[in-house]
């Protein structure tokens, strides 16, 4: 069983780069009432990674540590600078399967092997406020690092580490840092012990490259598109552990990353060759659909439950709540197993390999070498033209199933043009950001309409089942009517919203 702890800490080293890092008297830190000496302990940790250091490249650490109050396996996933989620598992001879699964998207089919051993003699002091609440734990570490691979070297250093107490104000770390700086310490250049150990124990440290002075080249259209593709690929990889752990909204966010990638391949087909990206897009479409199996059911169940909560209790006839709970069936342990099998499957891992290969050797077309302004703006405007045609078609289509289909097509087009504008923000700036926001408002309205369509379909099915069981269908019919009214309101609102967001000449809006 693995437990997760949010870790917020900072590391310090001697400001002059020489001597030893020492903890000063911390009783003088503002807000500290008591400092207790917790003595000295020996921490012995072996860090694991793939042969080509895929975890280290993603700023992830996996270690087996003995000594101290939290001996065991620790997997640290980056959240923000100085903030990591530490997932802990009990001591065992081999890497626990639960932790291996959480880094599967990084290591793929590679083995995890011992890379570095770090032994620290740690002197610990705890800082408390006047109420006895732990504010932070400060430690002085004498570190010895040994590379466990052939030809590895040994490195030694001292450092100071300050870890925020659970629930304490992160601003307290700034207060402690001021005291440490006065004592001659400065923030460590290395983000972690492992990062420093890898650098200082490298069997063959790289020679410093000579740099020729010169003006850096201006980013091309290809540079901007590839940066966006890399950003979304990184998001996909970073969300993998959260999806496996069923973190809130993680499945939705992973679907968004897959859709943004696929949209970028379509929109910027004059930058990246679609002969190479279309097959990847199909695999991304497959992944989004698989992720959506449970997510769509969850969203539908939440919508229907929310609508039912708005109904006066006297109008709720029959076991309606039980019927709605049935709409969410299929989640739980069975859904988690299906999702884990998907993320451990060869098709998913191959997709990740393909994305890596594309970024390593991108299929750039001649337009990729051009300045980004006209290339990216032109691509966004082409997507906008497709959206405009679909909205105009919807506005001239009579109410009914055909109009529902046309509006759904318009929603997908709005999503694509929004993603296209977001991808172009790095080059086009605020005009692209404002344009994306306007397209998002259209997407949101059309999304609500589509959710209503799906809700009415589900309500019809539930009503048929209730009728067959001899139950009252009154409340389900009431909910159906309210969803129908909501969709009609969206349809009435669309013409005004469309005039508002498209009243400026879109070419001028993007600076094209």
C-alpha cells in the first residue's frame, strides 16, 4: 500500500562555494518559539533509474532508504519548483509494483536498476510556534554519494535542507531563508541530492563546450509548433501517474492533452508533414476515446444528479435516485483495472515512443523555416473559417436531431480553433490569447448543448426502464423537459454570442 505526502522544501549550500553548510541559530527566526534538537541519524538510500536516466531527465527520483523515521521506498514526482509529491511504500527487496506502474510512462519497457547510493549523516532541528505547531524541519546533511555503475566516482558535500511542516504557511520558508542567507548560505544550484550526485559522480564528465558569441536566431514557425507539441507530450506523461491514482480531473486533463496534440497535427499540417502525424493522430483519437469511457459516464451522472437536486422533493416520485446511480455504474475497482491495463498496454506505450521519435526527428516541411507570424495566423484562420461555416449552417438548420448533429460538429470545430489559437500564443501574443478566449465561449455554449442532448438520451433510456419495471416516470419526464428547455436556451443564445465574438475582422484580431 503506497501513501502520498506533499513535500515542500528548499536546499542550501555555502554561499562562497567552499567550506561546510552549517545551520545557524534558528531561535531568532520570526514566528519561532521553540527549536528542538532531534539528534543525528544516518540515512542510507539507493536511487534507481533506467540505464539512460529517464527518471532523472524528468526530475523524478525513486529510492530505497533505510534509517530515519520514514524508511522505505520513496517515489518523488515534481509538482512545482520546490514542491514534490512523495509516494511511499514499505521496504522490500525489489521495487514495488505500485511505484513501477507510476513511472511506466517514463521507463516504458526498460528495467530499473541501482544507479547511485547516497549516505547522509543528518542533524535535525524542528521549529515550533507558540502553540506547539510544527512550522518546519531543518537539517544539516553531510553527504557521501557513490555511483554504482562501472567507472563511477565518489562525491562529498554538506548542505542544509528546510522542509515545511504539514499545513504550515509556505511563506514561512522565505522567513527562514532570510536567516540562512545572513549566515552565509545560498539556495543550492542542484534541485536535489540526486541531481548533484549524478553530476559529481559521472564516470566521464562532459567537457565544457566552447560558445561562439553571436545573436541568437529568431524562433521559426517550426520552433513554435514543436514547442507546443513538446509541451502537450510532457503534460501527457506527467498526468499518467495522476490518472493511475484516480486523482480528481486527471482523466479529463489527459484527454485534453491528447486532443490538443491531435488538433496541432491537423491545424499545422503545413509545418509538420501529415503523412507522419496522421497515424499518430489516429492513435491519440483512440486514447482519448478509451479515457472517455468512464469520464463521460461520470460527467453525465453528475449532470443528472445536479438537475435532480434542483427539483422540489414533492415532485420526486419513485426510485429516481437509484436509477441515476445506475447511470454511473461501471466505475470503481473494475474501471480502475481497465484503465491500468490500458496504460500498461503495448499500444499506449508504443504511442508514447512514437511521440518521442517525432520530437527527436520532426517531419518538418518548408513552411517550418519561415517566420511564425503569417504561418501560424494563417493556420488559425483556416480553422476559424471551418468553424464559421459550421455555425452558419447550424443557424439555418431547423430544430431537431439534424440541428443537434450540426451544433455538435460546430462544437468540435470551436474546440480546434481554440486549441490552434492557444498553440499560436507564443508567437502572436495577446491577440491570439483573446481570440482563444472568444472561441472558448462558443465551445462552452455548444458543449452545454451537447451535454443536454446526451442527458436527454439517457433520460429516455431510464424512463423506458422505469416504465417496464412499473415505476413512475414523472420525475424523469420532468428532468427531460428541463434539459430540453436548457438546450433551447442555448440555441437562442448562439446567434448573439456568435455576432459578439466574430464582430471584429478575425484577420485583424490575429494581427495577420
